[in-house]
C-alpha cells in the first residue's frame, strides 16, 4: 500500500465516447427522470444520469403490489412504466438540459421494430448523450423469449439499433445466461460502444399466511446487496472478454462495492437500489472512491480499472 498524499486524484473516465467527470452513474429505473431526486442530490456531481426505461409508446406497467423488500434486497415488478418517447422529450428532457451531467436514455421494446423506432427517434435530440439498450425484454413476436438470453436474438437487436442511431450504444446484459462473456462479445461485435451489467435476477416472494405471491405479477426482479457477488463475477468475466468499456452494477451501497467493480474491470459503475434507502449514496460513493485513491497514492482512477490480482502467494493464504 502506498502512503497517503495531498494530491487530488483524477476521477474522469470515458465510456463509449461519453466523457464523465467521475465513474459513478445512477442505474435506470432507480432515479426516475431527474426531478424526483433533484432536491436531494446535486445532479451536476454525477458521472452520468441514466433515466428510467423509455418505450415507443407510453406504458402503464404492472398492477400493484409491485415492490417488496426481501432479505438482502428489493423485489420489483414495475413493468417498465413510462411516458413514452414523446412524453419524455416533452415533459422531462427540458429539465435535464439544465444540468451538465451526460444523459443516457434506457430504451426498450417488445419487438425489433419498436427498438429500432425508439432509438431512431432520439437522433438529433439535444441533450441526449447515449442510449442504454435493455435487451432483457420479451420478444412478443417470438413467443416471449427475452432478447438478451438468445445469442442470435441479442445480435439481431443490437445490430438493428446500431444501424439506426448515431448515439453511443450501451446494451444492458441479462445475468440469466450460462456464458456472459459470449454475450459481451456479441455486443461488441454488433457495434456496441460499451456494455452495462447486470440487470435484475428473476425471483419471487410468497405470503405464507395467504399462500399467495406477494407481487401481483407473481414474479419480479431481485436487486440490492444480495446480487453483488453475482454481478461482480459477471462483470469480471465480461471485462476480460471485450475491449469496450464495461459499466458494473448490482448491490452497490458504498464505495467498497463500487471499487470492487472497478478493480474487476469496470470503467464505471451504476448505483441502483441504494437510491431508495439513501438517496445520497451516489455522492458518498464518489467521495469514497476519491478517498481510496488518495489513501493508496493512486493519481488516476483509470489505474485502478482491471487491477485485480488473481494469483495467490503463500503470504496471501
């Protein structure tokens, strides 16, 4: 360990051509569209802002109840409720343009045509810096199979969107695959500028008194501290497989988990579920990364990325 110095470490990174003042983002679906948290968090301090998923047309989402706390995290089945692309551009984007923080729009669709059209709609829209592609959605034209768990389907949707957008493209990978490195390579070869992972893990909760599912949708997606070790392994595997930047997310509650992602190979991280329990978690993570770098005498956060040592010596054991 290096001794502490008085230097101020550099935190800036570039993700798929998006210049970020630090590597800490907010995960889609956990921070609304900006106004919801603006009174609690200085949005200008974030590395990037990823908005809640946007589809071509407005979506009402799933019936309630659609959120439940579980040991180690949160189970949700929101159903991607959103105002649609036109509603977002009209009602929310003017607010976000007041800040210098890059805005990344998470987009989704039920078929290739919807993905294509919503991506194309954001071309030449001022204030949009990139697109995060949610490929965990079911393809209704293919019997409900999620785009992100079939190699051919993943390649097809990423390639289709890549051909229609001039913005940096960041597919968000599903954890529900046997070989995450394969899908990371597919994303890279299909024209992605970066990848983000992981999305939530399918799960459920049952009320044993009523013998009914707690969620109206029966099942949902698990997020929070419980999934961090899973996410960390998949980020490490994905980062080793590709040359494009990786955004790591899943279970970040402090700088410690964020640092682990960076050491594993992530260029940036996204804070998600913790935003619900402590809205200022992102700011604590940013400060904590800076403190860690100072304490270890590291002048630039990029020196930390991918620095994991996997070979043990007798002294380590």
